[in-house]
C-alpha cells in the first residue's frame, strides 16, 4: 500500500511538470510577434501581379501560354496580409476561376477554388512566391 501512494505521487508530480512545460511552450515568441506586427501590407495589385504568373491548374487547360490573363482580388480584412483574399482569375480559355487565397508571412500564396458556373470535381489550387513589397 505504501508503494501505491508513492506511485500515485510520482505520477502526479510528472503530470504537474508536464503541465508547466506545456504552458511555458505556449508563451509568445517575442521575435516572431515583432516580425508579424511589422509586416509590410499586401495590396490587391501586388497579389494580382503574382497570380498572373501562375499556371492554369485546370486539367486539360495547361500547356504553353496557359497563364492567367486577368486577376481581380479583394480582401475584407484590414490585417497586414489581408487574409483571406477572394480572387477572380480569367484564363485564356473559359470558365473563370474564383479562389480563396492566403498570403503567408514569407509572402508566398496558396489558394483553392473552383470554376464559376461549371461543375468540377475536386479543388483547383494556385500557389506562388512571392508577393512583391511596395517601395
């Protein structure tokens, strides 16, 4: 019985130590927070220019010259990165594609979407690097 109480005390002590370590790990990284707070804002025109360089992800629509010909992006937030963005992309061949785009802190992008007015199985994705910084 004496060893049982010692075992329970040891388990409780290990649990307490684990809790302290977990809470310590959740503390903010001051350098990371500082870098996030001083991000240069992303503008719609900067994102649109990057999207114009991406290839058409639709099956059977790729190949030579299969880049977007026009892009219109809007953000509903006032954060530095503007996430999430809604981008309507016009390719050389119809239909147009609407993407929900995320801009990451390293200014790379990832978006997923679907053609407008057309049934399409699966999700189309667009990715690229990097959104230009305004002078």
